[in-house]
């Protein structure tokens, strides 16, 4: 430090400053810099000499170096910087020394907080360029510019590093940390882990997910069968494998990692500052949607599953997570009396809340989530229609249409049994190897070195105990897992179940609580959603994790609420033009899937009603409503002329009060036709008045 700098600094330093402490703040951003950039450390520590040259005694100089290896972009995890702020606010600090502004802070909010406190208590700030008084406008302006440039420099460095990394990724030269199950042979070649047990366990996980359909199902299976998962630290390529109990996080990571499908993916996660916690230094990350991944290169690694199977697995996991986790938190409750068979199982497909059962006139499933907000119920579904659809699906689920399905189940169980047997054999071989390794280590130690020999002896005994427990577990597995053949008696029982249960269901021999208990034996929940005024979508979530989607017709109050009302009207017109009768039209429309408002089929009366509304009349109907046909009175026209009902005219025709020679029948329509002459009308009027 030259004399001009001393003179410039001494003009701002007062005895009040020298009576207080001088703090030297030392920081480097990473542990790699701490280990290798020793010259930077030395330069920062030498700032204490500058403090002595400016008039501070050695007893008044403090060095803060507890923030070594920590970034300056955030002060939440920098204890030394927070200690410095506290000392300044207590008016204990006369001057702060930092090699450059970026050492103190690379965040404007932290930097200006320090400047504000220093200005209030008259604390000076010194760096390698000079000495500044935050109370003076020019010095504060210069310090503010330096802080802004320091923050911008960090941003520019980050952009350059990210761009360089992405360029390396696209060129195929970026080396990614591999998940457990892969192994770097050299700088460019990746192979599956040479350990057979590691590969077998990973293959088992993917096979069980395809069978069970959920991450939690695979996790419970691994825990139940005491299958250990291989884990290797992600930051170390050739670290030894450790075997640990399965966790839901580990299982989910394996099933969602695209590397097992042979794909190299970069940018699966993004930084989420909103989830930052003060006690954690690392910035939390969230998963990106698959269509937002920055870079994907397929067939980069030897795959455990195909890419198509990976996509199907992700879609299945996503479907499992759609409302199902929240729905499981709500208990279905005990079965109760009442003819609402889905009581406790139904969930609203619009808002995700559990629906309640109403038994007023007929069972209905209602959701009142929006009742207080919008003064209307969220969803109301006719219980009878929903129950019938779910019960039919239940019967289909328990019906063994062919015994081949049962044979396929047994074959799947046999394959699973073989995988488990192979897994236990791998565990036995590994336990034997660890015992022999511990034995060799114990035999190789000097007997006089009792401390080491005692430790190795205990380790040998632990490995022997572990081998014994593994062998006992294998014996229990072989004893408990039996694969009986499908006997003819069992086949006959399955046939009887599928044939007899629907009949018993319709009878009074099975109570409603028993029916509900039977449904719950296979069904976890039923999600109802009204997709149209007369249609409901029913998603049945089976206890296995699979789901089925059905559609049910709902009764409505008016024909106008029928979704296909206009199409059915057009279809009736088309059939009418072909000369088809109402009975035939009703049968054709029902076969084509049309229905009326309150019935799941179309009746002839419904067809007749639609035709009358649209004035599509056949010859008989035209003649019946006409007054005259071909110059003759019809029974309808004569009744109007005489002021009586049509049946009164027909009664006089039947009793021959109208002479038969004056009555004719139309050859096609068969309608009665009466001669039109005044004497007949006068005689009929005379008869009516007598």
C-alpha cells in the first residue's frame, strides 16, 4: 500500500473509527477454491496488515473466515456475514475490509443492507481499490455500482457455464452421473452393471410394476419379501454397491428414471426459489414435464426396458397420482343399511371430494363442495344407474371367461417365484463371499495386533450371523411359497361363482351390507363425473391399482335433455320416409343405442309422439284427423260437424243408426267414410235431440 493511499484513507478515518473494531472478511465460493487457490486466501488474510497500517491495533482486528467454501449469492447460510451485520448494528465496527465487493456479497439485497447499516453507524468499507465512507454520496454511489456489477458478474458467469454445459450435452461429450445398474467402462462406453444380483433386482422391479401397476404396490412387495435394493452414490461412478431396505422414494426414482430405458436426458428438473427453506443451503428443484426436457438422446445406454414401456409406465404413474392419493386419505367408512351400493366408495370427478348418499326417493350420490360458494351442488348422479354399471363390471371381474386366464395367472406366479428364487440365491452367494472375505482379512492380520484382530473377528462373526439369517429367510421362502396346480374342483368352483352370484344378487338372500362388502373386496373407489345431462363417466379404481372407465345412462326429466335427441329425431324421420312402422322403428333405434328420457330404450309410443310433434303422419293418421276424404265425411269430421265426440259417431255406425249403405271403408287406411248429403245430417241431428 503506497503513501497516497494512506493519506487518502486517513482523511476519512477518525479516532472514533480506530476506537472500534476492524473486521477482515475472508470468503471463497467453493471448497475447490479453498483447497487450490491458496494465493487468494493469502491476499485476503493480508488485509489485516493494511488495518494495522491505517491505525488499528492488533487487539482491535478481527478476522471472519467461517464462510469459506460458501457462495455469496445468498446470506441465509453465511454465518460469518450475518455475524458481521450484527456487529455493525451494535456499533462495534469501525471499518470492514474485503478484498473486493464480491467477497462481501453477490446479492444486491444483502449488499445494500450492509451499506445501510454502515451509513447509520458510520462504519467505513475498504477493498483493494480504496477506502469508502457510505455516508458520503460519491462513495455510496461507487459502492452501489460495484455491488450491481458483482451481482451481474455472477449472472453472466452462470449463463456462460450453462451455455457451455448445454453445448457439451448436445455434442455428446457431457458425462452424466449414472444411476445404479450402469457402469462406465471408459470415457465413452456404458454397460449394465456386471453384478448379476443388481441386474436381477432391477428387472424384478420393472416386472412387478407391470403386474401391480403402482409404485406403492412394488414398494410393499419388496418390503414384504425382504428384497434389498442396490444403491450407489450418484457422484461416484465406481463406488461400491450398498444394499438397503426398499423405500418408496428409491422405488419411484428407479421407475421414473429414463436412463433405464436407455435414454440420456438433460434438464429434467428446474430450480424453484419459492420452495427455498432458510435452513437448507441448496436451492430446491422440481420435476419438469416430459415435453419441457432440454435434451433427450435415446439409445444412449443399454436399456433395461424399452422406451415405449417407459412412456406407458409414466402415464400409468401419472394416472395413479391423479386425485388418488388425496382420495385414499378419506376413509370409505363401514358398510351400512340402504340400497346405495356404492356408499362410501364414490368420489366426485369434478372436485375430488367424497360424495354422500341420499336415500329420499331413490339412492343418489351428491357432492356439495360448491354449495356454499355457488349456491348449487357440484354433482348429483342417479344411484341406480351408477350401481348397475359398477355391479356389471364387478361380475365381469370375477367371471373366469376361460380357464386360460387362470393358467396365465399361475404362469405369472411361477415366473415371479423363479425370480424370487434367483434373488435369494444371489443373496446367499453374496453373503458367502462376504464371510470368506472377512475370514481372509482375519487370517491375514498379525495375531499380536490384538486391537485390529479383535475388530476383524467381530466383523467375521457379524458376516456369519448375516449368512445364517439369510439362509433361514431363504428356507422360509421355499417353505411358504407353494405353487399348487389348478385342480378340476377349483375350476368347477370358479364356474359356479360366476354363474350363481348374479342370481343370488337379484334375490333377497344377499343383504345390502353383504353386497357392499363384496364390492369393496375388489373396488377401492368409484369416481363419478357427469359428462352430459343424461350420461355419467364412471372410473372404477380396483384395489390392485388398475382402473376401468365406464359410461352409464342417467334418467332426465325432459326429452330435450337427451344428448342424442336431435339425432334420434332425424333418424325417425329417415325411417318414416322408408315406410317403417313405429314398432319396427322403436326396435331399430334401441339397437342403435338411442334411449328415451326415463328409459334405457325407445318405445313405440315415443316414436309416435315424435312423429306427431313434427307432423310426420301416415295415411291412416292423415285420414283420422281430416274432416273429409274424397268428398266423404270422416268420423272425426262428422263429429265436429255434429258437435259430438268421435266415439259417439263410431257407436252409431256400429249400431247401424247410420244406415250401412251410407258407410264405407277406405281401401288403404280402413277409415270409416260417411256419405255427405243433407238428409243424413238432419236425421242425425234429429236423433241427437230426441
